[in-house]
């Protein structure tokens, strides 16, 4: 391993903890903290006199529930916590989590200690709570002079700013919807003084509200199904005093099913206790009915925070999503309806905050603010810095009296307790001197500008939105094609869409990459061509010509070259069309039509046809 200095960021969440590292001027790396995922649960437990964290603590939960604390972050402001028969300082519980992550990171780095540790925290935390978080890190073995604190929405904002175009003066919203809490904030990117700054204009949160609530609702639904199926013996066994481990397994099953429903239409849940076992299946529709009121609370929170900060929704550039619960399609759909053309969901939302914490420049181990040059900022953060949107690339600390400490080293004894370091004036110190790259549209459900009986279209209004959002990269007709069908924003990455010079008789056509969250690696991510036709006859003629050119026969598209029909009937929806497949040594092709919308789509990829077909089912049919 190289001896270059490296920095660590820890996103200590209510339910889960994630971490990232960056060595020298290299790229940010997400750390693998758990056996099955990058993040670990933010839980602790005492066993044989030792405080355990993460996955080890979860094992204790099924053996000795009284010795288990699932959310020590919520307890940090309390005086004491009882686990088992012992009384603990809540700071020690948090220190167990931070220490575990710190040790894992050092092991990953080859034994070198980090030169700086960035800890993210909720925006509302005052200095007292920040002080206790810092104290926990010190008890975890992290030197106080290496500790930096950063507000969670600011960290997330800088990550999105590093990969998307945000003009100076623009307002963005960040919804952090995790396992235990739901927090929303509106931030403004300003070009005041010597560089760009993010200011928190408004923020609010709901605690508790998150994935744990959805788990509880789904677990309750399972119990109802058991009762309705007459599984009384299994219910009685599951409620028994010696069934704690069985209940823990059921909670795991429920959680896995919840995760699966973000990508599939249904999921199994196994229940076992004593000599009894049973398996039920929950559909996405059933799950969304269970959680609908809580999803609405999250959406209403976003709306209220935006209303507090801005005169209208049109003044918002984007709303970006972080936290595991932001995967839920029902949430994305409702936010798309509330904020057309505004929704942004990139990469793994569980990792956004820890990554962004390392992309925001921080004072420790760096030159004085007045000495920080554009070249250094570009080298440190891997992004070009120009004067296109801001006058200079120097870093601005809004309050000059906090130059060396507003986001830097926290002195536990030298600050008044009421000093709020995460207020917008001090958050401004997390300035990133860069001009960020293009993003011009995001997930949405808007109207199709064409008139017609498409049951999936919404009232007119997309023309104006497209005119202001895409700034000439696509024509109005092409923009309306992209945004006029409810499945397309979930299927495609709007940032990549361009004009298709070979429309094949279509009135409008675009070429896009599949969405970043499509499940494909970059090398296999499909290229998707979208065609809009004036009439059903023109659509049919184009599809038949493709069938003939590929020599396809009627049959299962998983046995290419072949074509078949598809149909989806649910509620008032009756969608239907055709599917066509082809495969060669160079890759696979999957084409389909939607007769109601008069659309034809063709996906080309080096992936197998089975992978393309599975992706089509999850992203197209499920979104309908």
C-alpha cells in the first residue's frame, strides 16, 4: 500500500452507517463494512461484558433483546442507557460504532491511520449534539485534532454538485429518507465573495419515519395473513417466550422482501417457529398500500420545506434523494408528480453522504483559505475549475472568525454550547471550488404533448417545462417524448439523451443510455432508442419490418430471434404491445412496442437476452 495520506468519512445514520475513504488526490472509495453489504446497521449490544456493533450486535438481538440497542444515535442526547443489567453512557454506545468503522477502515488502508476523519450529522443538531458526537469519536480512538463535522444535506449536495450541473444561485432540495428518519432540506448554491458556497435555506425532519416503519407494517401484515390462513399454531409458537430468534429471522425475511419489492413485482416471506413453517407472497401493490400514508408524509415534508424556502416549486432546480428508503418506487412516483422534471436519484443513495463528505473541501490538512488556489482545488478534487459560473475558485468561509474551525477541528472546551455550527453561515464553509458537469433532466412523470387517448398521459404543461429544463439539448418534441410516458424516466438516464438522426419513419426519436440504477455494469448498460409514431398503423408497420429484417418467428423472446405479444391489465390500466429479440456474438437486442402510447423502444447491449428481458420486466412493466 502507498503511504500517501488518506481521509475517512463516516455517515453515522440512525439505522445504518456507511463510510468512504480517499487517498491523496485519488478517487473516493466506498468501504465494505459488512459481510453482505457496504453499510452496517447502527446498532449495538452488550455480550459477555463487551459492547458489540453492527452485524455482531444483530446476532445478540435474537438471543438477548434486552441487551440490544437498535438506534444509539437517537439515545445520544440522553444521560444513560440500560442494556442488559448495565448502565451505559450513550456516548460509549456511539463510540462502539465509530470505533468499529475506524478499525475496519485502517485495516482496509493497510494499517495506516487516516489524517482526517469527517463525521456527518443531521442539519438540526446544535453544538451540544455535535459536541457529544465528537466526544464519541475521541473515545473511539480518533484524535480530536483529526475530527471534522459536516451537515448531512451539505455533504449530499456536494456529491451531486460534483456530478451534475448546478448554476450559481440555484436551489436544490435533499431528501434523506433512511431506515429511521426522514429529513428534507433546501440549499442554495451561491457565488458570494471568492467562491461557491452551499447555504441551508430551510430544513425539517420526521423522527421516527423510515424503513423500520415499513418493516413493522409489513411484519404486521404477515401476522394478519397467518391469522386469515388459520395458522394459529405457528402464531402461538412465534409469540412464545423462547421464540426471540424466530422473530428475529422473520424480521430479516420482511426486510429482504421490502428491498426486493423496489425491483420486483412480488417477494416471498418465510415464517418458521418450532415445528411450524409457512411461506407467503407479498406483491408490490399490497406493500405500497400498507405504506402509502407514511410515503405521503415524506412527500408532504418535502413540499413544506420547499414552500418555506421558495415562492414556488418552479424555483427549485432539483430534489436529490439519499437514504435506502428513497429506492421505493412509490416515493419516486409521488415526488415525480409533485416535482415534474426535478427528481434526481443517482448511484447508491445509501453511500451519497459519505462520498460527498470527502468531495467537499475541508480546512484541516489543507492550505489556509486565502492561500487555496484554483490549481490546488482542481488537483484535490479531480474536477476542473473554471470561471464559467463563479468569479474565482477560492474557498469562502462566510464568517471569517470561523476560518479554521467552522467545519474543521472541534475544540470541546473553547466554544459556547449555543453555537450552531451547522447553521447556513457555517455550512457555507463546505465550499467546493468547481464548475460542475451537465445534468439536464431527471426522473419525472409528465404529459405527452401529443393529443390522443394515452391513458398514461397527464394534463398538458410539459412543453413549458421542457422548454426551460433542457436548454436546447433536445427539441420540445423530443423532450416531450422523453417525459411523456411514466416508464421512460425510470428506464432511461435523461442526461445521456440525444437526437436520433435515423427516426425510421417516427415523428420523433431519441437515443439514451439505460438508467444508472438499471442494475447493469457500465460496460453492459443498454443503449435505448425510442421512437414515437403518428398512428398505430405506422407503429405496426415499423415493428413488422424489424421482425422481417431479423428473421424472427413467433415464440418466447428468451429464445431469439423471436417475437411475442405482451399485455398488462390492472385496475383501469390496459397496456399492450409486442416484444422482439435477437442475439449474436456481439450482444443482444430487445425491442418492444406500447400500442397505447404509440411508442417503439429498442435496447442494444452486450448483456444476454435473459438479462435484457429481466430488466424490461422490472423497469417497464413494473413502472406501468
